[in-house]
């Protein structure tokens, strides 16, 4: 099924103003955006229009009750200049899973994919081609009823916009275990990419920064022993020759990078486990000299190496970056798949504009 998407092109591209060698993260937006309005049970008025602000009613329900969800993905150009998307269908499926939890309508996968392809094809010149750079893609949905009672909205907007992002050097991060605040508990909204989750994480992150750390490791309440995630990324440990990551429990975001890493590790025959991980085990591995690596996994940075992890009075310093075989390999693999220097034996990459047949 092909949807009718109305196109209004910008009369003045802002592309000439962009310095591809110096792109600030998340502040520069491409020329166009996709918008659809949900009313009377269907997505209507599908359109690609020049990027610009929305007018919003003061009683817009999202502003009051946070019925809003998002996705984050990247488009990149391979070395032949072909724009590629990585596993876009997984992002569509996760958006709909988030929608279920937040009492919002699905975006049909075929609509999500068609809108994504048409938008990125139109703005493909905004995809940076310098190694390590990409076009960050932000699909999201929010409630638009003008009403201050608490109930699911009956109308929504689904929007996709994109931002070119530069290659930024990720300094290894100093982490601390968070033993006061939680990101997620089973039964709450931690598995959804829902706006409110991030608002709730700001205070603990701010306090950690004031105490000299870059981010917190989230743990399960009320014991604060079982490890969940780091900041807004999934978490991996290398203990001896085994890679371990917390099992999906209902309180962990189902990261697509995490999923890719597990599939790459399986393909390469590297031992990897999804299971419960407790901080005591990490401390013990550190004391035994077996804690080789800790890294975060997410779309934006791919791999975020951990310099140190502090738990109570113990600061565990991780080995030098050059010795981080697993994290470095996974980053090289994903970057290589994106630029085409590593063959896509996984079948994850889709050329932008490819016939959409979901
Ligand atoms: C988005 C996100 C991740 C990573 O997901 P990716 O699909 O790999 O980008 C991990 N944890 C949280 C809390 C997130 O919001």
C-alpha cells in the first residue's frame, strides 16, 4: 500500500549555511519535516513541509500529562554516497510498542517507512559524509487534544524531522551507581521511549554531575543491587572472556544497538550472556582483575566507553582504551557497516528510497 504524501518544498534551502566540519549536536535541522494528524481513528493530512515551529494550544494535553513518545535513528551515506537506514522496521515496531504503553495509536509500519524514506530522500544532501557523521532522525508522536482532564487524547501528531550530526569525540565517562533515584521499575514506563522518563532522569544526572561524575548507573529499587542501564544507554560488561548485559526485565529499554551487538557477538562466536547482573559481581570481578570493559550502547554514540565506575567508597578504574577489544570492535563494526567498508552480512541496511513494501 502506498500512501499519498503531500509535498511542499522550501523555497529557500538552509543547506548553504551548514558547515559540515562543525555541526553542533541537535541544534541544526534539515529543510523539511513530515507531519501526520490523527483524528477520528485515522492518520490524515500526510505531508512533508518546510521545517518550522508548531502553534500550540495552552491546554495541549502533552504539555500537562506527557503523552508523548519518540524514536532515535540514523541515516548515513556509504562510501559510494548511497544513503542508508539501519533496521528502520525495528524503530517502527518499537514506536508502536511505546504507543501501546502510553495509550496512543499505532503508526502503520508501511506509513512510518514510506514517510521516512521520502523525507530523507528529499533532504539527502543534509546527510554528512565525513567519517563518523550522520543524519540523526527523530520520529515522535504527541497528544494534541485541547483538554485538561486526564484521559487518553483522541488526536495526535506524528512527526519526523532530521538533524545532521558531526563526529564527536566521546570522552570515556566516569560513572557512579545511583542508590536514591530510579529510572524504571517493572510495570512503569521504562520500556517505552516516553518523554516523561527523561524528565525524571534529569535530577539524578544533575546531582551526579555536581558530585564529579558524567552519568549514573541505574539499578533496581528497593535493593539497589541489580543493574539496569547507564544514563540513556544500555549497558555491557566484559568479565574475563564473556560479554554480559542485563536481561530485558520490563524495566530496560529494548535498545536496537544492544540487539545488534548481541547479534554481532553471536556471529563472531564471542561468548555473550543476557542475564541478571548485580553490582557485587562487578566489584568482585574488579577485585579479581577480571573486569575488562564497561560500555554504554545506543544509537547516538554507538559505544560509550567507561573510564571508571564508583560504587560506595570504591572507585573502579577500567583498563586503558587500547585494551578494550570488544567495545572497540563493536564500534568499528557498526561504523564500517554504515560506511560500507564492512560487508552487511546481517542484511540490516536499506538504501533510502528503496521501494517500500511493508
Ligand atoms: C533509546 C535508549 C536506549 C538505546 O536504544 P537504541 O535503540 O540502541 O538507540 C537505551 N536506553 C534508553 C533509556 C533509551 O532511551
